[in-house]
């Protein structure tokens, strides 16, 4: 675990233009205009950084953490440390199977996103991930996740929401059966009984497309049909990850069909690029209404299932 310290956040918002794209090839620079990052509407009083994550929280006021226990007396609430551990483990797990980190994707490199900012707020629901880049009070362009300030220990919402950023990095589509169903699959190595002997029945197109979280049955079925083994011997940096109380972050050390799922995202990336050309859209900035169009569903399903042939 990295040594961490709390740093007070500035209360002053700045509006800086993101720097030019030094990490991109010159051909990409010629095609990609410099983008400004809109300011975040809320900044919190305390923060700490670890492994590309910037976690912010309050200890008093509207957004104060409900659980502020600090068992190791390091001035960082245990909840924050455990969330950071879960996020790091999920990030390493997906990298192990070749998923591209969202911060390394062209969509977000073109906007100079440098960190994933996680804010603990008073909110309905447990979490929400945003697909657009924002600028924080340090003038940094960041990807944003909001988590409930009342989040309970070991809740898997942080990992779930981070995987949404992975999905957004690959493809512009924002259809619930894809986003929520596949993100539920991504949590499976972090759950007990992840092997799930009953993967759910196949769903007809219209029934599947109306699903949200319950679409996990489709994705688990798809993953279970992969020829790759489901029992994995993860590296110690992943399998040895522990919460503060000593519990392993990976409860089962089982993840079904990760390479099949990665190929599904790669197929959706190609479909998204083709749709961008067909609709004459910036591939990194689709209007929200177009991202959510139901007419994408069948094409997406065909692209996803084409990975069975690879």
C-alpha cells in the first residue's frame, strides 16, 4: 500500500485549457482539436491519491462520510482505504487480461485525462460513473466517479463504476443491457460464489434489450461459453490484495471468459468507429441522445456474438 496523506483541496475553481497531446502521434494531433475540460461543480475538503485515483471526501457537512472509522489512526477513514484497495485490485485484474485502462484510451488521452477522481457525496443510489472528462480544482482533467457518502464496507459499487469507465473508453454506446449487465460480470471475481452454476437462460433480443442489471444473465452465459478456462491463477499483486480487516478482495478467484469479454469490447469499439463515420460524428463526443438510441441494440448484439468465432 502506498504511503498516503490527506491534502486540503483548494476552494477556488480554475478554468485552464488542457495541454497539447504530447503522448499522441503527430497524425493524431493533426486530427484532434484541443479540448477544454468543464469544471467540476463540487469539490470536497480532503483528498488522497494512489495509483492514478484521486479520492475526495468530507468529514462534516452535507457530504460527510457516514462511516469515519480509522482503525490504523492514519487520518484516512478505513472506508476510503478499502475503496482504494478495491479499485486498485480491479484495475490490475482487468489489465492482467488485456483490458485497456480508460486513461490510456485515445478518447481520454485526446482530452488529457490524467486521473480518475472519486467523490463521496450525499446522493441517491450507491454510485455513478461519467463518460465525459471534467477539470478539478488543481486544473487537472479527470474521469469522474461519484460514490455515496453512506456506502457500506465491502460494497462492490466502486469496482462496478470503474468498469463503466473501461466500457466508455472502448465505445460510445450507452445502452443499459450492455453497460449494467456487463459491469455485473466484471464484479464476479470479487464476489463469493462467482462460479454461478446457473448462468441464466438465453434471452430473445427484445427481452434482452429491455434489461438493465438483470442482463447479467446474458453476459455470464456468453462468458461461460468461452473455451478458455474459468479458474485462474492470478498474480500475487492481485490474489494477495486484502482489505484492512484481512479479507481478500477477490472472494472466489474465478473469472469466466475475460478474454471473450475483452474481445466483445473491441468489437463494439470497431462498431462505434464505423457508426461515427456513418453519422459524421466525432468518435470521442457523441451527443447523449445518440449514445442511448435503441436502434444500436441489434448491431451491438451481433458484434458481441461475432467474438465467438475468434
